[in-house]
C-alpha cells in the first residue's frame, strides 16, 4: 500500500511570495541602494570641478644656409625623437608634478574640497599619490600624425584650472627651450672639436714636410730630379758631339795630333762627370738625409699627400663649423599655442547623471548575475 504526501493548498503560494519578496529585497539592496547612495553623494557632497583647455604644438623655423646652397654640405642631423612625444611623456611625469607643486601648490588646490574625500586629494599623500591624482585630473590628448597636443586640466575653481593649464604650457615651453639649447651646444661643440682636430692634423703634416726639407736640403725632390736629369742630358749631348769631333779628327790627322789628345781628354772628363751625376741619382743629392732619389721622392709624395688630405679635412671642418654656428643662430624651435588656457564659466565635472547611470547599470548587471547563479544552484538541489 503506497503513501501519498499531502501538501497544503496554500504552501506553494506562500513559497512563491517569499521568493518574490527576497528577490525584490535583494534588488533594493543590490541596485537601488547603491544608486541612491551614489546620487546622494554626487548631488550633496561632491564639489563641482571646472576644466581649462590649452593646445599647442612644437614649431621649427629654418632656412637653408648659404653654405648648403654654395657648397652642397649635408644638413646637420637633428634629434631622433619627436619633440611632441617627449612633451607628452613630460606632462604626465612626476617631474612636471613636482615642478608645478613647488610653483603653484598643487596639493592645496586639489585638497580644497574637505567634505569630498572621493574626488578630492588627501594632503598627506606622497608624491606618487599626487602623480596618480594628477593623471586623473589632467588629461593629455596627443595626435602623433599632426603633432598637436591638447591638455585638459580639472580643478575645483575656474582660476585654479586655468593656472594649472598655464603652468603646463610654460613648463613645456621651458623644456623645448632646454632641448634646443642642448642640441645647439652639442652641435657647435662637436663642430668645434672637429675643427681643432683638423687644425692639429694640418699643423703636424706641415711640420713633417718642413722637417723633411730641412734634413734633405731639397724643397721639391721632383723638381730637383728634373734638374739633375737636365744636367745629365746636357752632358750626354756634349759627349756625343765630342765623340763625333774625335772621330773626324782621327780620319783627318795622325795619332799624335794635339787636337786629338785634347778631344780624348775632353771625352774622359765628360764621361767622368756623367758617371758622377748618375751616382748622384742613385745616392740622392748628397745632403745629410742621404738616400737615393727614388726613396726621397716616395717619402716626399707621402708627406705631400698627407698635407693635402689635412688641408681638405681642415676646409671641410671649417665649413661645418661655420654652418653649425649659422644653424645655432638661425634655427628657432619653439612652442606654438593655438588654444590659450581657457577660463570655465560652468562646471562639467563630476558628471552626476552619467556616474549615477553607470553605477545603476553595473549594479543591475551584478545583481542579475548573482540572482541567476543563486537560483540555478537552488534548482539543482
């Protein structure tokens, strides 16, 4: 005999009502209460925030120098990193926060709303806390394609926001000036060092050539060799003429003729002189330097090539130095602001309706997810 459990007719209705009441209570606690708390705080305690906008870019004005137009010398390379990229990182850096805090008193500006702990800054915070808060209050918008930078600074007073935006622009301009000065100094210093090295090289090359001439007592071995070859050629011509005269005398006179003896003596003297001149060609000019003409000529050509190369290097270094000086005087890199720091007339932050709606949306999503998980687990039991 089977047993049948009897359920009171009102039991299912009571269970359903309790479930609906619990679901409604969780909706109130999980969604409505956070929305009310958020709205209450935003509309009663949150202090109005005012925005000031400034926008600028880095401009470089330059014209080709006369040296480039005349000599065709390549332009001096500039910085590899874009100035706008450097500015973007600098505005968000701790160095910017420390500088403006020392100048303007950022901690005092950001901690003015004493009754607003959510949006205000705790004055006891560290510099790292102030930097994080700065990145929340100061928005930097950078377009790499155009190089334009827009800074939007928030503060609890319109004047404070404009002061902060102005400080950002002034510190950015100072950074650009520093970068330009460092680049100019580096460029001119490098060109000056190259010129000094070229001068020393030219001086050394000239000293070596002068020492060679002093030791060998030869100004130009090639010219001296040409002179020696000229003397040798003249002696050989005289020898040939004397030999012909002697042959003619042998045919027309007897062997004891004084004229024939004189011609033979002249031939011997000329041949001795030719031999002496040829020994000079093999042994050099006979100066204290010694050496044959081939060695002297080779050494002289090497020293002359060194001097010529040093002179060309000096001319190139001098032109580069003059160009670097002209670049330092002529080029101008500066910060150009196309939007000056604005002064707000009405507050835009905090965006109370948007924040309240966002809290309600996320609270509703979390509540719905929690309810689905709870009833899914409950129904499996």
